[in-house]
C-alpha cells in the first residue's frame, strides 16, 4: 500500500462511499470518507490530499460550492462522480476546476483507471526540475556537488541532514511540521516519532553553528514546526 497517497471521498450515500473506498484500497491507496460537503471542507482545511473524489449532491455544502472554495488549487486532482450527467453540468464543473467527470452508475475498473491516470499526471506536474543551487543568507547548498557551506565553511552532513536542509532551503518562508519533514525526507508515514526528527535537527543545527558561529539559520516556530530564520 502506498501510504503517501491519501484520497478524500466526499459522498453521502454510504454504499457508494464504501464501494469507492474499497476501489481506492485495492489500488493501494488510503481512502477517507466524508458524508457531507461541510465534513469534506473540514478535512480539506486540515491537511493536504492527493486527490478528491467529489459527489455534487451533498448535504451541508454542495459539490459545486466546495469546488468553488478550492478553485485555483493545482496540487490536488478532483474527480467528480455524480448522477448529474447532463452536458451542461459536466462543462460547468470541468471549467470550475474539476479534472475529470464520471457519471453514476459507474464501472469499478474505469474509476480505478481514472484515479491512477490523474495521480500519474499530477505527479509529473508536481515535480518541476529542482534548482541545483539553493542559497539563504550565508548558507549555500549545491545539489550537484552534494555540498553545503555556511559562511564559507564546508559542512559534512549525513544524507538525512542534507535532505532536511535542502527541503528547508527550497521554501525559506514555509513552516515545515515534523510530519512534513519526516514524510518528505524519509518517504514514510509519520507516526509521531518526534525523537528521530529532533536528533537530526539538533545535529544539523550544531554543525551549522560550528561552521558559522553566531549564526542561527534554523528557527523553531513553537507549536508548528521549523523554517529558515528570516
């Protein structure tokens, strides 16, 4: 099972929701059912999702309304699965931000294939070429040479420390939670093992301070996570 791919299923019919969740599980992904538009909105606001399967006729908030709330997001494919199969409806939601439309009743294999197709497409889009040189203040990371210098002094980092620093440098203003760091660097689901992150960050910070005394490059944002110090 691919524990890094989480798919939100916004469907109020419990039988259809169960069927969609089973399709997702058989494809090796992790489903999360939501039985109303408002419940789906809560899930969407709490974390990032790999995909949203969205019914249009939802209680609390319709699928169309939910789609409008997230119009412009390019990090999550949205597949509409609805009995409202009129051409006007399809055109409207596809122009409104949906990536695909499947009409109920649906074929199980087709749903599975459409999910895989959209995930592959977004995986290609979401991985632009990484810059070879990342800089922040007196900190320089060279991906090609696999080297890091701080105030002109070269650091000797472990592979994990290098990847953590590379991730922080890739988005200097972003606050990365421990979960973000672990799942991106270790490529595994995070189960709350604070010690692993703490030890690697502590060692990384010590090496940075030793190379550039008086320079504190990594900032702890209490209750949230870590980022490069502005």
